């Protein structure tokens, strides 16, 4: 079930990327070849790119596929890496959980305002942020659970050589 949802999220992300690319190319063609710029293209590309980044980070990109600089982290022994990972997961989970209610409250306040050209409501524009915040909290809780389980060593091992993505 979860794999289907992740696959659907990836397809939606791919469609968003196609839309961004198509609008961007159309805007360039209209501006520089036809001489008639598309007024709404920049605004659409900016909003869609923001949604794409937060959507994919929240729902489709696996934790191990995120960019991480772990040279110092991997220099520690496994038990120290476990403690550092627990502190990190607890810290980020707590920060994003604490920020979530205020963020949602402010975004709901933005219903009165609209974007300049497309006149989209700003609460809809920024609704991808609470989705991302909630995903960070859930992933942090999952990491804590994994690090407190009997199989915690698998969570702090050196990552295997990257293979093809499924």
C-alpha cells in the first residue's frame, strides 16, 4: 500500500516537473522568439518548483537518498553514531513539530492574500510546507524507533554502494 502511494507521489512529482519544464520553455520561446512574454510563467514556475521540492522531499525521496555530508559521523564507532543519530532525529522532529502549529496558523491566515499575476490564494500556495513539516516529524519518529530497536546497527552502518533506484 505504501509503495503504491510513494509511486503515485513520484508520478505526480514527475508531472509537476514536466509542467514546469513545458511552461519554462514556452516562456522562453514566447519572450525571445515571438517577442510576447507570458506574464504568468515566472510566477507559475516559482510556485510549482516550490511545490515540487517540498512534495518530493515529503513523500517520494527516501531518507538515504537525501544529500548528507557524513564524513565526521562515520568516523565514530557504531554506538556513538547511534547516540548522535538519536539526538539528531529527536532534535529535528521536535523543532518541526513545534513549528507546525504556528506555520499552519499563519498559512491559514494567508487566505486573504493572492499572488500578483495568477491571483492564487496564498494559503494554497504555501500548503506544501505543513505537509513537509509533518513528513519530517514522521520520519524522525521512524528513525528514533529504528535506532531504539534491536536492529539499530543497520541504521548506522556505512551505506552500501548506490545501485539503481527502484
